[in-house]
């Protein structure tokens, strides 16, 4: 079972790395969107600093949303999803492997490049630390919850907007606490509560989301 | 009841908040009516649709 | 008892039975609603702080309660449909969604209209209104998913799962929004929390809540009948029934 997990994880990563240019897209999107905001307003340091946590978080959210499609769509179309569902290994484990791969390929790069964007948005250096932590705890949750949405809409033609409609409301708690953590860090206050909340949501998502995703796949993708 | 004498004009004025109060109640009424009327329309649509299907099958026979 | 459940969960039996049930909900809903409105508009005293505008709560609060209540019913029926494969449960869930969405919309509009005289703007990002808005999106997501999957069974199961995921998330969302809201409250008192309730205000409020619940029961029965009819439109019992109409 653990072998299947690693095998699937490596397989997904290898496949994704073959089309490396596609992988860069969410990352470029992330940077682009954040760049739009200083261009759209008067880029005074105070104003940018105020907007920074929210802007960076929303941009990260949207980037993950856009990249969710690759989670199951390709496998659904070429039949590998059917094979996965027929496997003797529990579907929950396989789903977990795919979501982990997705996060490593999408979420983690966002976390790594976020400090640069923090600098763009004039965030103070103390907040950059919290920025990384909040995204580190939050982006896996985005991938996990997103997986539920993708599995529900995988068989729907052009289900992209539907996916957003389903998933974005569920993202809101993570957004609230993630952005707020960075906000209060700028004021020098403790962010423990916020990070604990994000951690708790992460644990909850880790335990429930793959299960819901597996069930959803059996509903929508069994042929 | 309210104060010394009940006046209809005072009632409708709702202490100056007439627009807010009556629009709220008005929209509530609309929502309730829609919830009554829409299912009735739906039912007619379903019935006519099935009738058309029956007729189509009869013609094919 | 299982016999009874299986009999009742047959759409045809439900269709016949529900026709008789509807008046038992509709008429009390109307009577209690009218009485509640009478008490709320004529008998309840003027509020010390808010004047007459507070009377909106007799619509706003019950509507908000209904929006949540209906979502719970929806999610519960969906769970029953998923776990025990009872088709009637799926029908009830699908029939409930638009009603719940309309109550959510009503809560939002009345909340907005209540907010303007109180706080000066038509929209306030307070905890309740924001939660209601997110709830509306959850309803829309459910309805959108339902209508985008062609196979009825699949659509029911998929949107049912979504409803269950939504139900798990509602407390989390609610807590997050409450918490987020307290950050922006500052010194002002929480805005839409129930004012300390005079009994003359509480009674019409509860009566309206009851009236709305009964109204929902009547409407969901009617809509569920339509759903049952539509879903079984190729079955004999529907064909025979409609030929007589």
C-alpha cells in the first residue's frame, strides 16, 4: 500500500515534469496577478502593505484553482483513472498520493516564490516568515479541498467555472485565517491562534477530503 | 395597542422607515408567491411534456 | 416498520400520499403566518433604539433560520439517499434546494434593508450577512452541480456528497466569519445579534419561524411531487396517471 502511494506519487511527478512549461503556468499566473495590483492602484508603501496579505492569498487561491484540472482530468480521459479505481489498493491512498503530487508541483512552488511577491507588495521582513508559514499550511488544504471539487466535476464538460463555484466558498475559512495571520504579524502581534487554526484545518482536510474525493470519483467516474 | 390612538397613516409611515419595512415585507411576499406559483407552472410543464411523449409514441405505432 | 418505509419511499405511493398532506401544512402556515404578522406589526411595541425599522426582523430572522434549516434537511436527505439508496430522499433534497436558496436570498435582502437605516449602508460585512452570502453560494453550487450532470442518479449522488461536504464546512465557515468579523468590530456592539427581546417581540418572531417551516413543508411536498413525476416520466404509473388528466 505504501509502495503504491510512492509509485503513484513518482509517476504523477514524472508525468508532470515532462511538460515542464505547463507546470510553470500557475506560478507565472500567481506572480502576474499579484503584479496587477500595484499597477491598478497608487503603489504607496502603506497601501500595498495593507493589501498585501489579502492580495497574495487570493492570488494563491486562484492559482491553485486554475491548476486543479490536471489532478484527474488527464487520467479520466485516457482511462488511467479507471485503472486506479480498479486497483486493489484503497482509492483513498491513491487519491492522497495524487493530491500530494499536485501540491508538490503547484502549492509548494507558490510558497517558495511568495516571499518575492511579499517584497513586491512592500511587506516587512518580519511578516515574510508568517507569509511562508501560512501558505505552507494553507496550500495543501487548497489542494485537498480542490480535489473534492475536481472529482465531482471531472465528467462534466467545461466544468471549470462550476469547479470554482463549488470550491471557492469552501476556501474561505483558510483565506480568512491565512491572510489575517500575515496582517497581524505586520503589527507585531502573535499569530499562534491563526496558525493553529490553519493546522487544525489541515489535519481535518487530510483525514476527510481524500475520503470524500474517493467517494466522489466512484460516483462520477465509474464507467 | 400602540400608544394612545391607532392611526393608519402612522402605521404605514412606520416611524419614517416605511420604505425599508414595506419593501422587506413586499419582497418576502414576492418570494412566498414565487414559491407557490413556480411549482404550479412546473407541474403543468411536466404534464404537457409527458403527454407529448405519449402522443409521439402513439403516432409511431 | 421497514415495510412502511419502503412503501413510503416508492415515488408512486409518495405521490398519492403527499397530495393529502399538503393542505395540512399549507393552511396552518397561512393562519399562523397571518397571526404572527398581526402580532408583529400591530401589537409588538416600538423598539427603544431602532424605532419601527426593527420590525423587519420578523421576516429577516425566520428567513435566516430557514436558510440554515433547509440546508440541513437537504444534506440529511442527501445522506440518506447516498447511504440507504432511498430515491425519495434524493427527491426531497433536490426539491428543497431552490426553496432554501430563496429564503437565503430573502434573508440577505431584508438584512440589507434593515442595515441601511441602522448603519447607513445597504451592505455591511457583518458575520451574519456574510455567512448568509456564503450559504447562498453553497446552494448555487449544489444546484449547478445537479443540473450539469446528465444521469439523474449520478447527479443526485454527486450533489448529495457536495451537500454533505457543505454541511461539514458550515460550522467552520461560520466560526471563521464570526472571528473575522470581531476583528473589524472595534467598540461597536455586534450588529445583527438579537436585541434583548421583549416577550411581545419574541412571540411573533417564533410564530413567523413556525409559519415559514410549515410553508417550507408544504412547498417541498409540492415540488417533490413534481420531481417524482418528472423522474418517473417514462414509467407506467406516471403514464397512466397523466392520461387521465
